[in-house]
């Protein structure tokens, strides 16, 4: 049984982890959540936050292990069942739609893989956020559009919506959720597949007017451009 002192320390560490998570200081976030788990191992929230951070880092093996520990302690059946499904080896309906339709849009196998990675990360990082999938093709279209936007591809939102037989409005709503939850950005290192990422130019330029100008142009292409 966790003592009151340990419980208070765990809550403090968890809050520190959340603060680090929001500012993308992910190594510090992992350390803080691990401390929270150690102090209060039967609190499912701390395991879930640890899983979310590992997923944002791209360490999905550790994320799934943390999710297993979360499920061992979770008491809310509705939330737990959603994560239990992720341990199945079968593709879900969203993943099936992605693998079937993206090649028809002349998108490559690596791009399909990145869309599947985006879906895995979203489901973990979303935490307790309700996940409604009445029309799997809408989510699949949003994932496809996300890969298009991150990689500055020319395929339009209208073309994606038509390929998945969904409305542009529905696609855009789910896409905005992906951007918000995953904190997507132009040239996002997690999902960018080009040989030279334009964000490298921003980092190389440091805090200079040139860097600001490059970033502004990337943001313009990400939020508008041919794919919006």
C-alpha cells in the first residue's frame, strides 16, 4: 500500500513529467514519470503518461511495455479495452483502409508505414481522450493527409477525400485532431521521409533572421500550400 508521503511525491513527479512533456523535454519527462511510477506503482495514470512519452519519442517497444503495466492497474473498463486492442496482431479498420488506399494515391510503402506509425502514436498519446471511430476511412484519410502535409507533397485534400470516399470537412476535422494531439509540424522528424529535411536548415541557421524566414515559409506551406 502506497504511503501518503509517497503518493504526494508521485503526484509531484507526475506533474513535473507533464510539464516536460508539453515542452518536448522528453528525456526529463520519462525520468519524472518513472519516479512517479516507482513511488506509486499502482496508479494507472503514471504508467499511461510514461507510455505517451515513450510513444512521442518513437520508442514504441517501451511504450507498449508501459501500456501493459497501465492495463494491469486500470479500473475503467472502457479505457482499458481500447488499449487492449492495440496488442492484437491484426490490422484494425483504419490501418486496413490506409494500406489499401494510400498506394492508389501513388504513395510509397515507406509513406504508408509512416501513416501507420502516426496512428499508433496517436492512439497512445491521446491518453484518456475519447476515441470515436464510426467511420474508419475518415481517420485513414486524415492520416494520409498528415503524411502529405508533413512531407510537402502535392496531393490535394480533395483528392484524398475522394480516394477514401469521405467529405473534405470530415477529413479536415480529424486531421486537425492529429495536429493538435501529436503536435505535428512541417517537416516533422517523426514522419518526414525526404533526403534533406528543411528543418535541418532552420537548426543550422540558429536564432537568426534567416532561420525565422525559413520557418515562416515552412509554416505557410504546411498550413496552406497545395495540400490544404
